[in-house]
């Protein structure tokens, strides 16, 4: 029984010895070949340099890296990807250093000068990233250009008022790119032989007013109006400073800041007229007003908006927010009344008794009444006259002969 077992072990040992001799022989043969050429599974920067001698591989990398690995650096800013040509950053491929990196990698993979080198490095594809050279000053300069282009201030959500229609414009956060903090992840990416995307370091700037802050601005809380016949742009400019101004809950606005005027400067008549109009509407809406300090405070739980504008000869102001009384609606309503023109007669003794001559033609006048209307369930409950725009009638003047005046 012992002899067959010994023969069995001798057979196994013979097979193992044959395998070792075969591998060793193949390794020596391949090692001699690979001393001159790279293994077929070596890919550098997306370029296959397998079966090439070092000089051939170097030339292949010089001509092929840009097309295979890319000629753009990718930057990521606020989920936006920028593709920037490498020359703008002063970045270029270094084929010589890339070949040196490849040789070092192969030596380390095979354990230095091991006779098994050619066997170990074969198998699956070996991907090696390229080596880059770059100009740090040029990188900083172009990062400054990126910052100038993509830095932006925060934009507040806005409440738009046009006619009787309200619109809401979404807020947008601002960006402030830190170029000196951003250069370090960029350098790290280049040192690893990659071209991004590299996320720049930036700070998000939050807006003062967000869209959800103003979503409940939908009800007219108060209205005010006055008649103004002045054909002056100054008062319109003052109104536009107030128009679509938003006051958040527990916030106070200062009229001097809104109008960008110095507290020590005396107010003009037009400024006073506009300020009094807005303060009147704010007070009626239940906001806290301080006429001496020229400030308005919002103690409500939701934001409010001010609309201030000219409509013909009326200056109007509305306070819009979230009403606690959902059944009552407040609105502005204008109604026109015609003032008929009369006829005046002037006796001209040069005319025949049955003759008349038109001296001047008159025209009807108008009275436009601007009302505050309160309605409940679609029915008007309160009508309050806020202002009147009166355009007097102009009488027609006729010259008539004696005894021809119509009674």
C-alpha cells in the first residue's frame, strides 16, 4: 500500500515542478522582451502603449494624450459644470514624466527586479493616469476671472404688482468663490493626473426674502389715495421706492433708508406727500407706524407688501398681506360722472336777429371718484370716497343777434 502512495506524491511533485519551470522560463523570455517593450495591457492616459518601446511610447503619448485624456479642465460651481481649455490655466501634459511614472509603477507592481515581473503585470488592463505641469500664477489669474464671472449677490424673492394681478418672483442665493481655498483641491486633482470635475470652494449667500416668506401675500389689507395734479417726476420716483417693498414679520423698515436720504435733510413737499400716503395706509392695515422716526413695523405673523403708484391724477397705496378676515375683501374702485357743458350766449348787434356765430366750442367735464370698496361674499357692504379728480366742463360760447337768445 505504501508504494502506490509514494508514486502518487512523486507524480504531484513532478507536475508542480514542471509548472514552476514553465512559469520561470516564460518569465525569463517575457522579461527579456519587456525590457524593450511595454506589456500589451498597459494603458496610459487612455492611450494604449502596449508592445511599444519606450521611445515609441513617448511619441505616442505626445500626440495622443490630448485626444484620449482631454484638453479641458472641469470645474463644478453650484451644480454647474464648466469646461475650461487647459491652456487658459497654463496646464499641459508632461509625457516624459508620464513615462517615468509608468516605469516606476511597473517596477513596484512586480516587486522591483523580480523574475516574475512579466507574469505579474499581465492580466487585466492597467490604467495609469498622466502627469501634468502647470503655472500656478496663471491658474490663480484665471480663477479670478471665473470669480468675476460667477460671483453674484443674493436676490430677494419679489412681489410683483401690475394692474390687479400679483406675481411672485423666486429668490436666488448669491455666490462668493474663494479662489485661494479652491486652488488646493484643483492642485490635488492635477497631481492625481485627473481633469475633474473639481468643485470650487464657495460660500452661498442667503437672500433676505425667500419665496416661502411671501407666499401668503394675497389679500388687500388697506388702501389710501389722494388727488395730485402735479406733473412732476419727483413724486413718482418717491413712490417707486416704496412700490413692492416687503416687510417681513417682526421687521421694521426705515423710510429714510428706503428713500436714501439723510435724516438731517429737510423733506420736500413731494416726499412728505408720498410718505404721508404710505403711512396712512400702513396705519389702517394695523401696522405699527412712527411718524416722528419715519418707520413702519410689521408685528403680523406673515409678510406684507406695499404697492405705491400713480393712476392718472391719483396717488395710490395698498398694503397687501394675509387677511385674518377671509370673508371680507377690500379693493379700489373708480367711477366716472359726466358734467355736461352749458351754452353761453353773447349778443352781437352786428348780427341779424336770426343769426348766430360759434365763438368757442365747449366740452363736457368729468368727475372721477376713487372709492374704497369692502365686499362680503361678492356683495358690496361699504363704499368710502377716498379722492376726487374733477375736470370742469367748458361751456360753448355763441354770438347771436339781438332778440335771438334762446331761453
